[in-house]
């Protein structure tokens, strides 16, 4: 007989409706508030948001963290009941092809990879970058095309470390990753270990990063990225390339005007509302 005094476990969540263009940035902020996972729903998914809008559902391990997040963001605090839900959110994360060869999969999902496939294992955690967002996919696709074989790679604003991991699995000889958030650095190191690669990940400011790199990756929103342009350019080895992402198509003119001052424009790629740009270090003299 079931004991009527035993209640179902309750798992806290915070629900926010936001402009679709702001979903990535706000999702990152939710992780910073302690979310263990963030689902994004739009007009194409089960919880249909209005066109141009998105619903973010952030899940938390602790009620206090969820309450603090709801207060800070204006989101709605709620609870999901039932022991089975502890793992139900995993259904949202499946192996995803992000290029001709690259796949991203969570650790609990098997993948029958082909002999030429390159698989990155990333679990949703306390840092942005699971391979599902257009900005991350744009950079991973460009990594395949640019070919990082033998390159020294710098991942600026590394989040989960997915870009540095992808570069190493595609043949880069070494990777360094920096992020202002210690949680992102810790997550990058953990994900690197899970993928059997080594990344030098720290909170070193970009101005203090030493050495030069054949490939620099920066998936960061434009208000932060533009003031960093001189420091990013200074990190490039002669002939080195810089990949910028985290950019809305509507921001292209502003970003181009800033980076064209210090680097040579090479290419652009677009997915939906999001843009990635490729630059090359100018020849000396």
C-alpha cells in the first residue's frame, strides 16, 4: 500500500518568455544564475511561442537558486513533480550533425558514427555551448572548412569548450581557452577530459594572453566583441584567421566597420538570424 504521507519530489524551474533574438544571451545568464539545464521553445516546438518570441525553461537542482533567479530575471517560478522527471529533460538532447563530419552528442545517447565522422561529447551543464544553437554550429561548420590541422587554437569566451574540443578533434595541435566565468573554465576542463583531449583553460583576460595563434575563435555577442577587436587581432599569428560568431545579421555593418579596421575580411556564413565572419591577419607592412 502506498503511504499517503509520501509526496512526489518536486523539481524547481523558471519560465521566461523573451525575444527570440535575445534567447542565447538570456540563456547564458540563466546558467550563470545556477541553472543545470535550459530548454528553448519557439513557434516550431511543443510550447508554441509567438513568432519572434521564445520561451526559456531553466531547471535547477535547488529551490533557493530557482527563487533567486526568478526574482532577478522576472521569470515565473514553478515545479515539475515526479521522480521520473529527473531524467526526462534529457529527451531534448539528441545527437546532432553540425557539419559534414562533425557530430555533437550527449554522453547518454549512443551514436553509430561512420569512419570519417568526428564526434564531440557534450552534456548540458553550467555553460553555453551544446551544439544546438546556430552560433555554435556556424563556428563548428567553419572549423571543418578552414581545416585546423596542426594549428594552435585560441577559444575566447569558451563556454562549454565545445569549439576548442572540435578544433582538437579535427587535428589542431594544441588549444587554449579563456573565459571570464570560472564555471565555464571548469566546465571546459571537464568536457575536455570527457573527450580525451587537453585544453589549457583559464580566466586570463584576452589582453594578457601570450603567444600567437593560427586560429582564434570568438563566439561572443557584439557589444563585448567589438571592444576586443585590437586584442583579438594581436593574438593572430602571421596569416592566422579569426572566426567571429554570436552575431545577428542585423549587426553585420557595425561589426564589419569595426573589424575591417584591424583585419582583412575573408568570408561570412549565415544560419537563420545569426552570422559568422572570418577574418585574416594582414600582411606585415
